C-alpha cells in the first residue's frame, strides 16, 4: 500500500536501500510493496519506505519463518525421549524415521536444534560425565546427530537471497563442535553463507577466515566454564572490526555482552534473529 509523501525524508529508504538491508533483490522488495506487504510512500513516482515500517515487517517475517517457533504445537519432551532411546541403542534407522516424520509435519530447523537435539546432547553429556555412558556411546550418538542435522538441512526448502556471511567457531580450549554445528545449520537454513570452523580454534585463525570471507559477523560458541579462550577470541574479533555474536550453554547473555559481544544467542532461534539484526544494523550504518 502506498501513500503520499510527507515531511519525513530523514527516515526514508529507497527500494534499493531497503533491499540492501533485507539482503534481497530490488525486484523482491518492489513486489512486496506492490502487494501491500510493506507500507511505502510515493515521491516523484518513486517509492520510499520508512525504516521503522521495514523493521516491523522484518520482525513479522522472522516470526512467520519459524525463527521463534511455537514449541507448544508438539510434544517435544516426548520426541526427545524417543530419539534419545534410539541414539543410546544405536538404532539409526528408527532415528532417521522419527526425524523424517517431524520434517513431514513442518518442524523448523530451530525447533529441531532447540527442542530436540540440544536437550538430548546435554542429557547424553551429563550421563557421560557421571560415568553412566561410555565414551564410545557418546561418540556414536554425537555422530548420529551430525548426520541427522545434515538430513534436516537438506530436507528444508532452499532459502531465498543470501542474507550475509558468518564465521562460526568454538574458541581455543572449547572442544565441543556440535553446538557450533547446530548454529551453522540454523543460519544456513535462514539464508546465511556460513563458514563453520569447528572447535578449539585459535583466535588468529578465526580472524583470518573472517577477513578472507569478508564476514558480516562472527558467531562464537561457548560450552565450557573456562573463559580465557572466549574472552581472547571476542577481543581479537572485535579489534579486527567484526561484530561478535556469542551463545552456548557455557555462558549467559549478560556475561557475553560484558566480554564484548554485540548480541547473545542462547538458542538457535535467538542466533537466527540476532544474526539478522546485526546484518540489518551494519547495512543501516553504511
């Protein structure tokens, strides 16, 4: 829906500027405006979009896309119990069939990670620490989850235009690779190009990759109580000029921000939203 141009020029974006913020083609924004999805003003035959209207539409789109999934629609604890049993017994066929049923029901990548794989991996890790599972049991379950994550990603519809480039890693001293892999899968499903470096990465290597790939942000996973590695990595990445998104079971939001992260993602859903917000903020600042 378009309106007559008023006196709010300072808050206006051209269609091209709006497309840059969203990370899509000019024509995509044009169709959204013509369809009435995004309010726009008309000035001299050209459309202008209020930045606040664009941000409101983006937030609404994120909600519809499943960035904040409605976990009340499924019995996720029950699903987690069943998948946990399959993983512990090594029944990979049953695990794949369960995932395929959930995929057929429309479960989002964020739901799989936050409501299924994440809680199960924490449970398995806790049992291993208590001595109730062997290292072999833990490794077999972890490798199966990696395969299931790939299955979830490839089964989802291809995302639209790329939103930006992200480097994902766990810093030096953190040997947990699966949390970063879940963030990687979530961001790729959301439309980001993601360079996943794995675990126990020196800060210099993370910065080097971010520079080579012209990353829009760096996402650091923290799954340990040790702080030297994460603090060093945040400082190095920030000094190199890249915004840092931090998440993981080993750190809370307040501490992550205090260490220098610009945003915190306590779940894959929150990481998706935070990454989108960082890219929009960088585009607006250019």
